C-alpha cells in the first residue's frame, strides 16, 4: 500500500523496486524468464548485467508505455483515432479536456519514469563492473543500450509534459533527489542528444531491429534534432539511415505490418503470446475478441481510402460497417488476435520525411531534395508524385504525408504541437494545453514540482 512518503517524488519512488543489492552475489543465478526478470537483483557479472538490461526493455514495452497507454494518449490527442468505448478517461484526449487526475496520463508518467530509472540503474551498476567479470565490449554494448533507453524516456517525457525533472542516477532512497527542479523542454532535449551521442560511442555497428545499435541511436537523433529545429543535424543523421539501402528500405503496404522486423523497421519492440502488446485488444472488434475502445476517425478513413492520398495505406483500416452499425471502422496496424504485434518505434519512412522537412526548412532550403524524399514515400504508397511546389506548399505536404503515413502511431499530435499548428488544425487554441498536466498526487506531495500552466 502506498504511504504519503511513498508518494513523495513519485516519479522516483515508484521505481525503488529496481534497487540493485550489491551485498549479494548470487541472487540472480537462477534467472526468471526474460519478460519477468526481477528488479531487486544484484549486478555482478555478464548474466546479471544482461538481466538488468532485459528489465529496462521490459519496462519500455509495458502496458503503460509503448505497450498501450502512452501511445494511445498521443494518437487519440491527434484526433485521427476516435474513442468509441466505455473508459471515459480516453475521451479526454479526443476533446483535449485532460486534467491532472487522468488515469492514462498518470500511468504513462509513472511508467516512463520507471523505465528511466531502470536504464539509470543499468548505467550506474554495469559501468562499475571490472573487466574481470565483464569485457569492455559487452559493457559498452549494455551501457550504450541503457543510454538509448534513458534518452528515449527523457524525450517522451519532455515532448509530452514540457518542463520535467531530469534524473540521471538510479534511485536508491526516497530522498535521493530532493531539491531537483524541473528543466525546460529545450534543456531536456539537450540531455537527450547528449545521451544519444554517448550511446553512439558505445554501441555496435550492426543491424538489429529489436535491439538498440548505432543506427537506432542515429534514427532517434534525427527525430530529436527535428524537434529541436536543428535542420542540418536532422538531415545529417537521417541521411545515414536512408543511404543504407541494403539494410533499410521502404516496404510496401501492408507487407511491413503483416510481418515482423522487415527492412522498414529501424527499431521495433517485439512481444509474444505470453508477453502481449495490448494495443490490439483495444483496437480489435468484439468479433475478434477485442474491446474496440478506439477506432479510425471518419476523417482519416477518408484520407487513407483515397487513391490520391492513401493509396496502398488503405490497408491500415477495415470497414466493418453493417446496415445497423454504420461507419464501423477497425484499425489494422495491431491486428494479431494472439497479441504479439510489434510496437513500431523508428521506421525508415519517418527518416525520409524528417529529411524532407529539414531540407525544406534549413537556412538554405533544398526544395528539390525535400520533394524527392516526400515523393519516395508517396511512390511507395502508389500515389502520384508532387511537382512544382513552393516551400510553404512542400512543408504542408510533408505534414499531410506524415498524417497518413503514421495515423496509428504516436506522431500526429506531436507534429502539430512542435510546428505550433495544433490550434489551427485541431482547434486547441490554448497553447498551454499542448502539453499534458503533471499528475496531481506528485504535485501535492512534492514541493519541487510545479504544475504546468492552465491545470
């Protein structure tokens, strides 16, 4: 049961079950299955270091992070996904009426900080291991992966809640970070970039679509530089991925989500029938064993179903309407009734659209290159290429292309917020509502936390 003291610094304290006890050297000898590795374990050798890292990945995949809640909040806020079910706290994202006691906001916040702490514990404890128990190659890889997971966690916290506490050490006691103030979103992004550059110096140069490598870090760097409006760096890092045509390619719809780990994916989280991605349960119709709590909006269905804008991306939804149940649409990105759909974190199509936007917006625009990147994605979807567009027209076309390329992934809301178009496009004219409120319990318990404006 949570006590008042446990609520203190919730973003740190909920993570205390990951304390790594160095007083024992054998409590991880009998490893549990990877999906349920205990957090309260010592890190003393390669086996225990790998187990700790598996715990960080497991938190990244959790129901309240990329396994459902965080992603759902963002695509519901982008209004191309409509709440259709019985859980009212999802409705708040469609109409942007979320408050600090919203269940999804609270659970996502806690889950991301839990992931952040797990990554910090790996960085702290594995870095301290001697070369006698862990080779430098293995240490660098494990710590590098943890730096990436920390960077992704901080990035998601910063772009969702704005000003947040940056925690870069594992939590050991309830008072470890008393006095830590919130950093600005720009400062958070700078820490993310720093972590990713550190990860780059440690990670192996290989292709692994479900584990972090140098290319995973490069892809996230391209995204973070885009959000930071560093167009030159965004172009630089996205170009590295695009140039690697042997390993990364635009894969036809629906092939890329009908299969797993295609060349479309730079990084995807894998699930199993015993460790499920619960997205599908909320997307699938009751006929397929789901809740159908959310569905494609009529607006996105119109765009995806058009040969002018959607093309082969029409495969992303099914029209299951009947005479009685009209306009009944089901999203197909998460379609497996067995629950083992991947969660797509980084895709090569995003890198093309990142570079297109960066090229159009940099100090000396490359409109030809921007249009070429945009058209590569359009050609993959089998829709006509665009020609003769002005700079402003290209930028708008990229925004529209991102909408139909990633309708059920967590992009649209963030795209409109970072470009300051959430008011124009979604009618969210109060820019304070462009970031989410910090959970009420944390604000009440922690004098170091200040609530975001308008909440």
